C-alpha cells in the first residue's frame, strides 16, 4: 500500500473488450466456457485452467501436455498477451451439463519452479544474488533479468538444494522488494509499492463489480521469529528477530534451517521472516471489468466510497477470468497479499521445521555467539593458548594450562540465561566461564553442566567467554576445542 495525499478523480475508460484463447496455435476463443489465468507476485509462477465445450468430442485427444497456451485481452484488437503457458494436465468431463475438455497448466516459466539452488555468498545485494541464481539455471531455459533493479540491501545466504522461488521469496522479504516473471521470461525485481499504474483503476460506478474480505487479518501475525541454524561443526546458531512494538503479548514462530550456517545468515533469515508476519496491510479480493495493463506488484487506485475504500493498493495476485459462462473478461485481484499466501507461508515454515538438526534449543534461548576458531576475529586475548588448524589449543607441549578470552558482545538487554556447548577433545579437565559485565566478574560453567540453562549471578549486558585449557597432571591429555557456542537470552 502506498501512502499518498493525492486527490484522484477517475475518468472512465472506453471498454471495447477483445479476447483470444489459443491452444497449440488454434483459436479456441468461441469454445471457452470459462478460464482462469493466475499471475502472482513473489510466490512463484502463474497457473491457468480452461474449460472447453467438447459437445461432439471433436477436441478429444487433440491436445497434449506440453502444448502452448496463450491468452490475449485488451480493449482494442486482442493483441496484448496476458498469459503464456504450457499444458500439464488434460481431463475429459461428461455430466448433465454436457461434455467438456478441462485443461490445466503453468506459466511458461515453470522450469524455474523445478530448479533447486545451491549458492553461497556474503554481503551481496539481493538484486545481485537474484541475478546470480538466475545465471545458474541452464541458458536453454531462456530466462533474462533486464528488469531487475539495483538495490542496496546486502545479505548472506547459504542455500543447498533450496527451491528457486523459496530463495526469491526470502530475498523479497529481506529487501521489501517484489518479483515476477513476464511472458517473455524476463524477471522483474523492484522496490515494493514503487510502481503506480496510472492507466488502471478500480472505481465504483465505473468498472467495479465487487469487493470481499476487505480487512486486516492479524490471526497469523507474529511478534518474534527465532531461527536456528547449524555451524560447520554441528553446533546450533540461534537468533531471534523481535518486533520493536511487541509489548506484553508474545506471539512466536520457530524455524530450523541447517543451510543457515553463520550468525549473519541466521539473522538475515529471521529478519526476513519476521517482516512477513508484522504490520500486515489490508487484504481484499476485488473483481472488476478487465484491467489490460496491470502487472503483478503494481499499485493502482481503488475507490469504493460505500466501503470507505480510497487509496493506492498493490495487486499481489492477478487472475483474469474469461468465458461465456463468466460474461466476458473480468479481473480478480488479491490486494496486498495472496489469498492462499498465509497458508502457503505456514506450510513452508512447517516444512522448514522438519529439517534435521541434532541440537535442539530446549531452553528457548534467543541468540547465540559461535566460535569455530578458524581465525582471530573473535579473540580478545591469549595466555599460553593459540589457534591452530581451526582449533583452540595450548601454545606449547610444556604448557600445563592457558587462557583464551573472547571479544566483547554487547546485547540490547541484560542477560537472563546462558547455555554453553562445545565440541573438542580432552576438555573434561578444562574450565569454561562467562561474564556479563565485560570480564570484571566471571561465572564458571562446569563441563557437566553443558547444555543446561545457567542464570547469571550478576546483571549485565556485556558478554564475554573465557576458556581455561588444563592439561591434567598424570594424564596424557592434549585439550582441544574445535567449536564453541554460547546460547543466551
């Protein structure tokens, strides 16, 4: 939805509807009982359904899966291509109403919905990430991205065999941009609510037919999203994105995604998911006479004075309806959100929650600090310790103990609980500590208490970790810490 103080006075357009339905190059317009042509934004490719009068069986076995289907509609000469698809499924129906041929299929961009993405990057703009994953599809598919705009939202991603449109949806949610594929297989990627279609409007008394389900659905709103990923050593990475206006009513969503293997990737995923579930705009389904120039993601004026509707709203999903039983050409719009988008969203989340990860966050801690000891970026100090081969070890064979201290992590609120997990060798004699006041006071966590929730003895939001490696006398031990994570809230 676009915020505007503009005054809009609708001027009725001349409507002289011309439509054409082609199946495998045949003009089948006069045989169409009804048809639906669906074009979504962000969620994936479009679909179509056509019901053809087949009274004498003249079309039985004439068409096959893979045949091309096109729908043209405008107010001039039926040359504006509204939908280009391919047949997936053909059904033959016989009832008291007659004999019909029912054809279902997808937009010609269907191959994008069957492509799995393997891609990893750090601090790359979402538009460049989109171009990169498009480039990974075979050139024979024919996809281009001349209408992909440049944005300045940078994120990290780690996608392993992730469905292409799940990746696109994640980019769109993170950047608050919109995306669709046009009839020429060119991707459009643009800032949400940035395009106002000045040629189209829905106005009561002109082309308006109906509006239903107008309102803001808060049933699925969430105030916080916790994402748990997994680092290279199998330890959990946790981040919770919280709505700044959360208040006392906490509404949680939890997602597990093992492909998110760094703190930033986990944070980016949590932030993008939270944006799907907060500040939901008004939703509605409108029906009007055919809108010929509208594209998914376009905003257009909607004026329905009797329902006190007046504003520039986004066409999240466009469905063109055409056929003799429909009465001509109609356009149905899902305003702001796809009608089944919420269910689809929750289904996607549910699938993500089934992804395997061994370490559960049973204490519901909101964040984590992970150390894989591959570099010194999170090291504050060494005392007889060193990092070698991505391990924290003693710096000599004669050293009996040594101390490593992490860099400072300042949190927004005071720490209320922590939990340590570690992976290593011969660490049962070593000591692990945390501090919530920048290392002025340390609180020990015994190795036996790993995975248990520990409450800080003091108040503070300046978090550090200390590891004291100990080579126990009389034992042939060489303590090593390969990875370490501190979960906290």
